[in-house]
C-alpha cells in the first residue's frame, strides 16, 4: 500500500490514540510521546510536524505494527 504524503504528526497521534489504544504521556518540544501497554509495553515519539517526512512516517508505522503484532498495512488503513 502506498504511503500518503500529507499526514501530519498531530493526525497520526489522533489515529493511534483512537484506534490502537495509545495514550499521550507528555510532549517534549515538538515531539509527542505516546505509550501503550497492550499487548506489550511500547513507547514512541511522534514529531508534531506537518507533513511528516516519508521515512519518519514509515519508521513509525513499522514500530507500531511490530508492537501491536499486526501488519504495517493494517495500521495504515486506520488513518
């Protein structure tokens, strides 16, 4: 599946919190820190940039997919 090029960090945070049971822990500068405990503990930093760089976006999707034990396309479909 092709990655969209116009996703902002704020939109990605909303989708991860809504659909993947992440919660915002805090923010350091322009980076939003998210955390989840299901199925395992995982913490990730999302830059609050608009749009996200494609490599950064891809790395975040891979990390979330690995932590949630699903495919990257499953995470991408929820956006």
